[in-house]
C-alpha cells in the first residue's frame, strides 16, 4: 500500500497541471471499490463536473482535491488502496484495464483512477469535516508532530513500537516500509513496548523524518504496483536498509536481516543493531 512518500509524490506530480483546471466531465465504471461501495456518480455530476481544482494536497495516505464551482466548495478524497494509481493521461490514449473513475479536463487531458484490486476509495464531500476517514487522524510527522507530543504519547502506550507507529490515530501516513526503516535507523526493536522507547524518542522521531524525506526525494518506493501521477516508478527501493532484505547482510554490522510476521504484516529488522533490551 502506498505510504506517505508515495502519496506525496503523486500529489506533487499532478498538482501543476491540475490546479486551476476545470473538470468538464466525469465517468465511472460502476464497479464497487473499498468496502464494496460504488463511486457516487450523482455527486460527481453535481459537485465535480464544472468545478475548478483549487488545491491538490495530502493528508496521511489520502489525496485531497479542493474544488470550487461558482459559490459551491467541495472536496474529493482519494485513497490508492493496495494497487491503485492516479494518473494524468491524454484523452486520446487508451484507458488501462481496471480504470474506475475518469475526470475529463479542459484540453486533451484526463485524470484517471485505476485500481485492479478495488481496495481504493474515490469519494466526494461538501467539506473536509464530512470525511470521517481523516477526522481522527494524528499529526503529520514532517510538519505537525513535536518531540514533546511524541514522547508523551509513547509514555502512555504499552503497544509494541511498530504497532504504535502504524496507528494512524497517533501519526498520519506511516506504513510498513517506512516504519521498518525508521526503527532500524533508530536501533529500536519492532516489538519493544512504546513506553520503553520514550528515552529514544528524539532519535526515533528524527529517524522517522529522515526515511520519509529520503523516500520523497527518491519519489517513493516501487515494489510492484506504485507509480506517480505520470506513470513513472519510484527510485527508493535501492535506499531500503532492512525492508524486503531478509537473509541479506545488515549494511551497518553485516549480521543477517531477519523477518517476522505480526498481525499478517512482515517485519524486517537486524537482531544485532535492534536488540530488544
């Protein structure tokens, strides 16, 4: 699933062409997406068609399009799910299989949402306040999360630190890849209780920011499906130090990287650099 760096890269790759563009048409496949919910075609026609895009932004792992149509404001929420792509394409280009939403823009351009596994979301609302998906989301790690807030939150939780970091109510946008990488950078074992990591809070928060910034700089991590808004794969895979490297040598101490499975998710770590003390 695309995480903060991947979603941020998609936002940046489509913003220049989308902002101030007028949406002239909307099409949906009629097939259900996340939670078997069909995209609301009526909302697309009443709120999106005829509107102009005023801002393209990210909140956690969600893409938000802020629209205005006359005196009416709306917001489109998009989640890429496991295999989703949001891409700008020429109207004359053939649509990819599994295309589920197409917004026709002025000129020879379309914004297309493609999702083979149909775990993604494409939702229209009158305002951000109506979007329950982001109502309880935690602070953005690169912009809003202070060390004081982070340390206090750690001190109140007995959850394993990996589960703590993956909780979107605590910190927005983190996922399996970048949590594994941040824990390695900070030398923290993934199963260590969060409250016992409080003394390492400065190093861990800095590591979270480091791996996220590196991921954005490298335009995201492509393992299988992810591409940016122009269909270009990310380059961050080569920068990963533990994720996906089970059985390989640690880049720091040359021990063998291990993999464990917790709640159906793979965890990668170095048993020497990340001792559970």
